[in-house]
């Protein structure tokens, strides 16, 4: 299997944990994996992204522009920002809920989340919009958005792993008291 995956969002959304779950799934299958993360802005709600390269032949952990098979966007603006990395027939899974950048909240720039979603729909062949607010409300916790988005990527077929692969990783990496909630989050897109 060869997969190039980018996860992007803002600090506090669980982007890094989601990338580590994917990396663990690859390691469980003895697949070569390289990852790179930006986490410096995570504390301030700034941009956070991870590059995940699975399979033979990757000389660097950074995905070249136009080569990503999948982008998982925790926030529409961040998904648009990473769009140059997506290959022409790639897939984007994106949470519809915007997180206003600090510059926009201070009045230094405009931010129109609906325009971002429209742009993605118009420029990407395979877009899956996820109502993260609806999912997390139904599940009773905003902390499982990352697993909901992984479940949406799983359902799209673009992730390259099976549900069993991800269930095993959840079993290994999630504390017992949160395991059932995360299992429900993984299957939310399929069961809604």
C-alpha cells in the first residue's frame, strides 16, 4: 500500500492524535511510514498539520505538492490552505464547522467559511463534508471530532485501512474509559 495523507486543523482539535492513530495502524501492518507535524501553534489555536507518507519510496516525510491522496480537514480554511498538496483525483474529508483565525477575529482579515466550502466543492472531485457539530452533539463529546473524521475517511475508501485496523489502534491507544465513545465516533458516518 502507498498512501500520502495530510491532516490539518487548528490547535486543540485533535489533529496530531488522529495522525498518530493512522501511523499506528500503518506500523501494526508493518508498513514503512514517515510523518512530519507542525505543532508549535497548537497552544494558540493556530494552524496545525501533519504529513503522513505510508509505503516504500518516500525519501522525505513531507508530501510534495500535487501528491496527497487524502486531506482530512478539521476546519474549512485549513483544508483550502492545504489544497495545493492534493493530487487531481484525491479526496478531501472536511469538517463544516469553521474556527475563526485570530487575524479575522481581530479584524485584520476576512474569513468566509461558506466560501471556503463552496471553493472545495467546485475545485475537488471527491469532497466529503462532515457535520462535526452534529456528530459530536450526538456522541456527547466534542473531543471525538478527530475520530469522527477518521471514520469519514475510512468510509470514503481513501484512507487505505480497514475498520478492523482502526478499531485495533483505538484499543491500543485510547484509555479504557473513552474506548466505547471512540468506537461509536469511528462508525458515526456509517450509522447516521
